């Protein structure tokens, strides 16, 4: 076996250069978009006391050594979310950040251990307003890249078309023939429905595991064709930091943006109840311990700030994926200036 050429090899870099030049234009267009909306760009610390408290997120950990030699464990953040919400508690009302974030156990055509997360928050505004932001950013990115379409692996989407809005229940019914609402509290029923659709079901799969498998294998790939799709009204169990929907508290005021079958953004109305947030975090960490034998501490400072945070809505958008779609890049490494080395790889 021969070792694959490194990203800095001149021929490899020359192939990637057009994507990287487009990335710069999209970055500038993104900053212009938020400036025109009256946002302040912020920078958040990458080192945090918690790696995040969602079951399937795996953080990189490190050690802080004080001047006296005392040692404490810290984590590279998996998202700037906790820090951004502390800024909202401090009085900021419209903020955005292009943050470098880090996630372990994630590497594929669409995933990278270190990537850029675009997050923004609006105080006192509903998720519908952030859906409009998402549509505006898609169009801005396409214009900056000189693209008429967004594309990935043979799928094409018009970024200038108004997104279609579809609920999770509607999507499961249309693409998996599953009545999700009827199975919200029925793990065995959802397991039977998944198995009927050819999805492998494990004995220890939770309801959430089954939901994720069906979404991934049957639904996501059909979203965002021809025009963007916004998937809304996730079951409350699938939104660890979101408020319940005012229309039906069984569901969360959460949405995800899909383009060409690719999840691009995740947004929701922010939960501001620290007692309920602690309960959710503890439940997520219990599940993480069961599955991965790992457990991250809860950021007590975050919960304290949450009690003072005003009502707000926020979005996390995979910026590298946005660049991929606007340029037609096949892999995330194509749009990263300096990809993380893939140790032991051969090609």
C-alpha cells in the first residue's frame, strides 16, 4: 500500500484551491449578511469545563495545569453554544460566531474532527425568524461562490427557492410510512416499524436510537431536493436544549435545515429553565454512560447564567458543509485550508 499524498502536496493543493478561494468569499458574505442585520460578531473560548451534555457527542479532553501545579480537566468545546448563551445572559441580543469546534469519533465525507460552526442568536424572536436567516444565508453563499445551484453527490437544490417546511411526523409518514405521533411513547412499536422497513434493530436500542436510525436511513436523504427543506417539530426527547412547542408540548420548537439530503443547520427556541435543563443533562449523561462508558460534568456556571438569560432562538450551522454545497466539493477536506492529519491512512 502507498501513502496518500498529503494535503500540502502541490498537485493536491492546486485541486483544492478553487474551493478555498470560494470559502473566503462565502466567509465575507456571511459576515456582511449578519452586519446588515445588526449582529455583533463574538469569539468564544475553545477550552470549557464540560464537553457538552448530549449523549452522542464525544469531546477531546485536555489538562489545565495551574501555577501551583494543580491540575484540572478541560475539554475542547463541541459547540460555542454554552458560551454564547452566557453572553446573552450578560446582555447581548444579536450575536454570531464562526467558531472552530472539535468532535471526536467523527470523520467522514461530511464530518471532521475540527471544523467551523456558524452559530447565531436572536433575543426575543421566534424560530421562524431564524428560518428566514437560513434561507438568506443559502442564497448569499451561492451568490458569493458564483453558483446557481447547491449540489452534492448528484443531488441539486435551488438556494433561491423558498424552503419547504415539513414536520417530523409528516416526513416519517411520507418517507417511512410510519405514524410517528402514534408511537411517541411506544419503543416496541417503533422497533417493529423500523424492522419492517429493513432497519437493523438492536435489543438495547432506545426510542431515541430508533428515531435516529429511521431519520438517517429513510428520511434525511429525501430532504432538500430541488429546494431546501426545513424539518420542524421534533419529539421533545430529541431536543436536549430546546423549549417545548407552544402548540403541543410533546414536541420541541426545533428545526433542521436540509439541502441535497445533507443536514446543514439545527435551530431551536432556547430552553431557559435551569431546573429542567439540569434534569435533561443528567438523563443524557446517564444514557452516555450506558452506551459509551463516558460521562461529562455539567457546567454549573452555564446553568446559573441560564436563569438570567432572556427568551431567545439560536441556530448552529455547519459552515464547511455550506461551502461544500456552494462549490460542489465531494468531501469536507476539500474546503478546509489545513485538514487534520489522518494517521495511519493509506491510499
